[in-house]
């Protein structure tokens, strides 16, 4: 009996010990679970921030793919940011933020390193000023306070127009001109230029060539090819390239039409009497779809030869629905061509499935291609410019892509 009285309360102590141990274990488990949940939440936010940064890099590439070449710095505007963040709702992405910075791949601040500092302040330089088709992109995204930052170098991919050099004019029809008045050549006074390896030029006509139109000093009779029949123009600027130019114009918003059904698909309307403003005539490509004619009525200097600081050449395409949609039998009709009504100078490639005609004194500097008759009676001129043709090979932007081995994740700011 005495031994039993001595052990009285031992069971209670054991129970208290077990409860205490369980309490310690439970506390440790709660702490461990809380830490695991916190770490998991942090990991999710880091992963979301990284995914957002990658998406921003893709959006930045798409933006410059549409907008290159640049005459001023490109930026990630407030509207761009709002549209981008709308894809990442706050219900899933806590306090999302994003920034995108573009800077040229040249040492603009003289520190012998190409970094983000070379892109600041943006107003002091032009994007791709060295014209090497390379720029840098840095993006940073934040979700729940966790950040991710990516840097990459982007290069421009352009449409190769595959235009042959040395052809001033090509037409499936006739070339008409004035008696004893030269209207086709490469007169430097009018912006014309031939490369050193070009001693003569060529003109191609499916029909006849008015004998006094070409400058005989640079386009002798042996280089005036007439009576070639249909298909001349397609051999210079192929239908496949035309479709590439059409697609590029639709993407960059330089597609115009006076056809109501096309305007519902995104074409911008032409101005009064089938005209474009001076600003709308600048760039490449500018595509006009009409069964009428484009009235080229501007009196300024449009585009440039792309040499040095000069503006790049333009590409003007005036076509009808059949040429716009060659595989759709319901689309019929070609354009009436281009009415050369103005008194300015257009640097670039001019193409139409109609004719070239009019009453102005405009000068086309580059190359002219028309499936209809080229009528140069009056004071209109076409002067071949080799710089325009060569530089037209890369003026039409298709996409921008990452330069291999330049994508990297860097420490967030």
C-alpha cells in the first residue's frame, strides 16, 4: 500500500509530459507549415514575376517588329503599360508592375560598356542611329514585391524585295514621252545616281518605247528592250514580294482603300479625289487598294535615298482587288494607276497594276514599275537611283528577333 501511495501522481506527470511534447511538436509543425506556405507564396510570386518579365520581353520585341526603323527613341508608353498589365489581373498577380527600356547598341556615354545608361536620357539619341539593325531591350517585372529582370539584344528582320539593280522603268505596256525631251535617266540634278560599276541602265517594256524618252547617254537603244509582252513587271517585282509588302502594310497601318468593305477590315480611307496626305506618303510600304487612281498630288520631297543621315526610301504600291487578293476569284479589277499630279520629288520604288500618267511635274527618283502605260509627256521624270534600290532591300520590317546567346536574367534594380 505504501508503494502505491509513493507512485501516486506519476501518471499525471507522464500525461503532462506527453501533452507538453505534443504542444512543442504542434508549435513546430505550425511554424514549419507557416514557413513553407510563406516560401511557397514567395516562390509563386518570383515565378509570376519572371513569367511577366518574359511576356514583357515578347511584347517589346513585337513592338519594335512593327515600328522599326525609328527616327526617334522608342518607348514603353503609359498606354502600352496599361494594355500589358490588363493581361495580369490583381486577383492573381499581387501589385503587378512592369517597365521596359530600349537602348541602342552603341556606347553613347563613352564608358566603354553598352548598358542601360546608354539609353538615358532617351531624348538625346535616335534609336538604331548607327543603322546596324541591333538594339537592346531590358524589362523588369514585379509581383508581390518579388522582381525579375531580363536583358536581350534584338535584331531586325526585313523583307528582301529582290529588286534587280539597273532598271529605271519596267512596264507591261508602252512608254510614251515628248518629242526630243528626255524623261527617263539618272540626272544627278534630279536626284539620280548610278553606282560606279553601272555604265548604262535598262528600261523594259511589254509594248513600245517612245524613242526620245530615255537619256541616250546612259540608256542606249541596245538597253531599251521593247515588245517583251506581258509579265515584264512580275519578273522585276514578283507577286510573292508584292504579297509580303501588302502584309507588312496591313500590320503597320499603312494600308489605304476607298472600298468600304476593305475599310471594315482595317484599311484607312483615302482622302478627297483619291489622295494621301504628305505624311501618309512617307515610309515603306504604303499600299493603296482602289479600282480608281491614286492622285500623287504632293509638292514636297518624300523619303530619301537612305545614305548616311538621309531618310530611307519609300515603297508605294497602288493596286486593285485582283492584285490584292490574287487567289480569291471573287476579287476582281485592277487600279487605274497613279496620277502624277504633283510637283514634288518621291524617293523610292513606285509600283502599280495600272498606269503612270498625269499633268504634274513630279520626279520619281528610284525605280518605276507599272503594268499599264507609262505616260511621261510633259515635265514628269523618272531618274534611276542605285542607292534607293539597294537600300529598299531592307526598309520593310517583318519582325524583330533575339540575337542568339544574348538573352540573360540579370539582377533586378
